[in-house]
C-alpha cells in the first residue's frame, strides 16, 4: 500500500490475503507483526503481516454523494442524492424549489468515464422531472411547471478529500412546455453545485 495507513482511523481498506481472500475492513491496531482488523459484519480478526498480500484504500465516493445546487438534477434549486450502482453508473434524485412555481424534482442516472477516486470525473446524465417553468412574475397564479426529459454532459471535480463541485451543460430533450410555449424558453441549461462524497 502506497498511502498512509493510520490504525484506529475510520478509513475502510480492501485487504487481500495470501490465499487471495479479499475483505473490506478497518484496521484497529498494528502491533509488531500482528494486525487487528474489523470486518464489515462487526467481527474482528488478528492476522500476521506476512499473511497480507496487499492493502488498497476504498476510494472516497465509492458509495455515493449528496449535494446542494442549482439546475435540473437539484429540482431547480435544492438537494441531490446520488447512489452508485456500479463504479461507473449511479442513480440520482433531486428535490427543491422552482422559486416561481412550487416544488421541483428530478430522477435519473449518471454514467461516469472514470471510477471513484480521481479528482476529475467526466460524465453523461439523463433525468426525468421538472425541467421548465413558465413564469409571469413571482407569486403570479399563471405560473406553471412542466415535466420532461433532460440530458447532459459534465463533470464532478473533487477539490479537497470528500468535497467537490458539479458542473454540467444540460439539454432539454423534451418538455411538456413544448406543447404550450415552444419558443418561450432555452433548451440549454447549466447545472452547478457543491457535493460531499461518502
């Protein structure tokens, strides 16, 4: 392992033994030639250093991330939760406010070109939810929200450990608003926000 192993920390490692058995565990202590680990099921095990083939840190963000921001994935202005199904594929959902016409929401998926770990992760996105708002001014009863499909190309950039930013260019592939006001809004939108990986 090339990084720093701190016994007693909350960091999870992937530990491979000489018989090729692999476990995810936290390292509780390192006393001489003996290493005490705690597995995910809560059991502890004491192993000799020589029995360990190699240790790999579980990448930060391997489970998912949560964020706050602006854009379709955030329900316009709100929060977004993303859970990884695979290292390169995640499901995401957002809930927020459209500011002018009530609650906004979205549900979709993201495909990444790089697995969790690198500082820069380019991606493609597809969401269904509120993607257009007709407004005649804040509080106007004629204001209305519209659902549809939005796709995007962007990136997640890790700035420091678990903290990063979202930045995507989104395109409204379809919106119910097309049936009423086809020329009244831009098909291109920006998504930007702060993310915390876990």
